[in-house]
C-alpha cells in the first residue's frame, strides 16, 4: 500500500511538472521581447519597433483552445529610422498617438495549425478602428522561459493609417507586417 501511495504521489508530481513546463500564464518580459513593424515606401523597407507594451498570455501549447492572449501597445513608444520618421508616424495622419495612445489585440480563439504552429484569431484595434485578424506563431521553451514568435500582415488603410497624401499606395504600400518575439520568464 505504501508503494502505491508513493507511485501516486510520483505520478502526480510528474503530471504537475509536465503541466507547469507546458503552460504559459504570465506577462511577457518586455526587456527580452519585441514588437516591430515593416512597411514599404517606394519599394524600400521601412521598419520600426515599439518599446513599451504589455502582453498577458495564458496558453498551453498542447491544448491551445483554452488559451488567452491580450496585447496592448503604447504607440508613443514607437521608434523608426529617426526623429523625423518618429514624428511623422506619431502624427494625426498616421497613428495619431495624441488621440489614440494604444493599439490592442485580444484573441478570441487559438488553435493548432499544420507545421507545429498556432493561430490566434481576434480583434485588433488601432486608431479607433477594429478588425478581426489572424496571427500565426510558434512557441518554444528554453532555460529562461517560453518564447512566442510570429506575426501577421495588416492593411494600414483599413485602420486609417497614412491619410491624405500618404493614402497613395504607389508611394507607401498598404500592407504592413507586424512581427513579434515575446518572452515569458520562468
């Protein structure tokens, strides 16, 4: 009987360890994480990043359907190729950070897709406009924690980003890639 109890305790400990190592439930470590964007102006890639954001993640990659992901980006923390670019991108014609200081994404569903990847579908809100988007990402664990890495492409014009003379897609492409690498520490 004592051996059966020891076995039960050992099995429970293994199950708890497996669950703890697979599930991610935390806020992403901003010091080791990044959210960046890539646009194309006159056929030249223009990229930038956001230095301040909060990503609340509750996810078990083995059972992603019950997962939750919510990301809020501080748009004023944008950094592009220089102060002129930063000022332009923060202006009313682009992100209008004075009126709309943040962008958000909240997953409404997460599921496994081929290739060992996950797909998060949800509502993205930027500059007062919201639309459903799909984000494809992977997860991996290392000694420091869990990494989520992926991205999506959005239509900037669907969110009224780049108005006036900047609405011309022959100068500035409509498609903007959003890429992320989020680290959740152990």
